[in-house]
C-alpha cells in the first residue's frame, strides 16, 4: 500500500502496527470489517501567542510530527484505549452522555475530552459504537508543540469515522477546540485548527469568530529550528492555573475596555478589536489605562465595581463552576494592563508577520518574533530563565528571530533561520544550552529542523490489509 495523501511511509507503517495490535488485543475487533487510523500533527506557532482565546489571529504551522490512533468498533459500548508507550497505562470507560473525568493530569482525559466533544456535537444521537483504540504519539509531550491537540484531534476523528459521522474541517476544529475545556484548560482554537487544516510548506493565518484560515507560503530558504528547553509545561497539570489566570486577566481587560468604549456584548479582546475599525494597540492600551488600575484584586471586588455588576455574578461568569472552576491565587493581583498590552501588540505583529512572510522578508519576520518573545517575557510573564537562555543561544548562532512557542512556562522555542544557517543555530544551542545543563547527554532528540506538514486525516485499514 502506498502512503495516502498527507501520510508518509513511516506513518503508514505505524498505523499498520497499531491496527495489528488492536486486532490482537480484542477479540471483538479481530473480525471487524474496518479499522480506521487517524493521524494528527502537532504544531509550532511562529507568532501569535495567547491571542487565540481572545479571538485574535495566530500564525502557526502544522509540523511533521504526528499522533496516530488506530480504532475498531466493538460491541461493548465502551472505549478501550491503550498506548504504544508503556509509560502510559491502558484505560477503559463507558460512553455516557456526561463522561466523568479521570484524576487531573491523567493522559486519557484527552481521549475522554475528544469522545465527549463528539457526543456533545451530535447530541441527538443515542446509539454509539464502542471503540478499541491504540495510540502512538510522536509529538513530544509538554514541550509546547501541542501534543494534546494531536491526541484529541486524532481520537475524535477516529471515533467519528467508526460511527460514520462527518464534519467539515472547520467544524471539526471548532468542536475539538471546545472539547479540551473538559480537562480544565480554557484554551483557544489555534492548536486544533492548525492540526486539522495544516498544509505542507505553508503557515496558516488563522482568525476566529468565525474560524477562518488562509495558507501563507513559507519561503523556500526558510527553515524552523525547534528546541525543547526540557522544562515541563504541562497544561493539564501545574501550569493550568497560570494559563487560566491569564485567560481571566485578558477577559477582565476586554470587559473593562468595552465598557469604557461604550460597546455592547464585549466578552473578549477580539470583540473590542472588531468593533474598532482602524484600531491600534497603543490607543486601546491608553484607553484601558485611563479606565482602570493596572492591577486589580483577585477577589474580583474592584472589577465588579468597575463593571457595575455584582461580585458573585462576575465570579460565576469568569471562573465557572464545578470541577472545572478556575481557582485564583487571591494573594496575587490580576495584571490587567500588561496582559492586554501583550495581546493587542501581538495581534499587530501577527498581521504584519503574515504579510512579510508571504513576501519573503525573513529579516522583518525575525524581528517580529524577537519582539514577540520580549512581550511574552515582560508583559505576559510566561517565559522562564531557561526559555530566555535557549532563545539567546539560537540568536547567537545566527537565527533571524527566536521566541518561545506554545503556552510558555517551559516547553520549546522556535527559531527562524536561513537554510544555510540551521546547523550553526543548532550547534550554538547544543554548546551553550544543552551541554551546560546536561553535560555528556546527546541532545539529538531535543532539537530538530521541523517542516510545515499536512493536516489531519483518516484512512480505512481493511481487516485483511
């Protein structure tokens, strides 16, 4: 069998091995007429960090690292999922209208999130086929390359295929993005859209509300060096509180700014931007500074007074309820002005970056990436000493620009290079960063030249293939 579109020979071989394991591990699956395999890539974000959940644009690429899920229907009405990596234990759970989550941090919560998302989207359906699944993830976890989205996308697409359900790619991306709220992270839709809609040799200019995607050709002489800081950035675990805190800060900034500008229905900063033709970041930040203190107490009393609502009402709207309620550290003030300044200035950088990248002006693109990292470090405060260090070594090695990628608080950096300089950039990172922190280690698995790859897809592996 030759690789189908979007798959390479290695991915097809992985899918066949997973299918064989599904058949061997489940008598119900061994006689199935069909085994589906879904592949979904991770992503690296060139620029546009922490803007998607404010409904503002991003510029990622799908990468040539993927998660594959092989799945066969079973008659048990359950999801049985195993992982090719023995470090992740197998799980089994019933298909229910409301699937209870595992303990926070359990890898299979992302599988549950995907299944729950499909159930919610097709809520009129009551007769679900169970699934026996095996997962093989090659997107490094907790490295800022969206391994979680690759898992949820591939799981959702395999489960839909087994149940003979189809959606347009944009609808699938929207569905899976919302499904990840199941794990308690109030993420936007960039990761899922990039994974599903990725295009080989192109970045994606992604806009939200509604979701829109435009492919931006990557210049032939441009390459991306991605390096893992080896500092864990697990959004399902300890980083979740910091991530969600910034969602609250950005939401408060939007509501205060909307009230100051006399705009109705503002819930996110994107609402403000779309209501202000000819806007610019400096003006909006100035208006926010005039309307509210730069910091507000985390108990939300000051914010409620500014917005003319009750404290309890604002608390419920911003923090939610139940198991996914956001828990704020009330000893720290909420940074309203700095967070808005980053999001709004980053949005200007994203719009400019799409233009200069398409025009092949890599020097300008690099400067925008450098400015993005500075803003993330100073105004959004999601960089770390390690991320700052690895960015600096990438630049010293000749990178045109370098920045953290993903949510931050650890994870990876992305460096934009001319193809002729990629080896020097990697050497600088190896010598200046990895050799100092991990003397004697071989860093080959921690950094790589990655390429823009194709988006997610499903293939049918016949039982006799």
